[in-house]
């Protein structure tokens, strides 16, 4: 009887121990798998977060690259203009500061220098001569006052944006309110030394090209720098510069595009009986 009881106790003990061991084994396996699943899920969340962050970073980098690209559209040629007495020196360099000497001839000249007074009354079209690599000089007989100089060149390889360069003659002080405010033109016929030039404008809108036709009385326009004439236009703030040449043909007809509405002053240059004259007009460009 005692042996039978002991045997039953042993069987019961084995069943309890075996059941606990089996439960621990399966429970531990489930817990371990659950941890691994949570770990994998967490890794997935981290990876997804990294992908989102990386994507944002790439987008920001793209935007930064776009800004750099916009920067590349600015001038790759720097022009420095200095006046010493009556000699004006123009120095051309690239963005690394090296002399920039690769220019194409444009209307018979490597460089056209347009100098306009702050009050828009004085106008000079000069042609500096090259004296060394990237350096040009021109004689400029200017009255005392503040001027803006526009260096008109055509680089062979680099991008160039023609910007205004301030030039002061004498002790004149420049103020923002010194710029004039132009009034719309009322007289489209201008006279100089017996020559009469009448301007006809087909439209005054920024939405289409503006055709400028000139009727000249007193002489036939002669070839001037490879063309029947030249037209230079600036806005009243001396910030925007336009230099156009006539259409092909035997008539002094020009075509210009204005990027924004506003008041502009125009000089039409013609060579008449061997002398060059600049006839001024004011245009009001609308939307």
C-alpha cells in the first residue's frame, strides 16, 4: 500500500513538473517571438522615420540646389569701373578674380560703354580700347555730378548681366531722391542742328514687343557701328538697361521688350552727315 502511494505521488510530481516545464517552454517561446516582433516593428518604424527624414533632407537639398542654380544665372563676369580725371578704366574679371579677356566683337567693338547722368540729361556712348588683359580705358569728358555706367560686352563663354556702375565726378553727393521722375512724352519730333527725327511707337505694353520707327528729315542715316542706328533705353531709376539695333533692312525700325511697366528714357543714335547725334524721348510703358 505504501509503495502504491509513493508511486502515485511520483507520477503526480512528474506530471506537475513536466506540465510546468512545457508551459515555460511555450510561454517563453511566445514571449521571445513577441519581443522579436516588437523589435522588428520598432526597426521598421525607425527605418520609416529615417526614410521620411532622409526624404525631407533630399528635398531641402534640392531646394538649396535650385537656389544655387538661380545664383548661377547671375553674371559670371564682374566689371569694375573707375574714373581718374577724364580717364575711365574698366576691369573685367571672372568670379575667381582672374582677368576676363574672352570677348566677341559686337557691332564693330569689343566694348560699348554707356554713361548716363543721374538726372537723365547727359548721355555718352563710348568705346573703350583694350590696354591689357581684361582692362579697357576710355576718355570721358563729364560735367560734375553723379553718373551710372553700363558696360555693354558679349563674353564668348561666360554669362553676363549688364548692371549699373556708379561714377561720381567732382564732390557731388548722391541721394536716392536725386533721381528724376519722368513725365510722359508730348513731343515726338526732336530737332538738332537742322535735323529732325520723329518717333512712332506701335504700342506701349509689356505684353508684346514695342516697335520703334523713326522718320529722319535733313539727311539719310549712315552706317554707324555696323547698323543704321542704335537705341539705348533705361528706366527712370537707372536700373534697367536695354540696347537694341534696327531690324534688317534699309529703314531705322527697332524692336524692344520691356520687362515691367514704368517710365523710360530712350536715346536714338544716328550718324547724319558724318556726325553722331542722340535724340531723346520718354516712354510710358503700361501693363
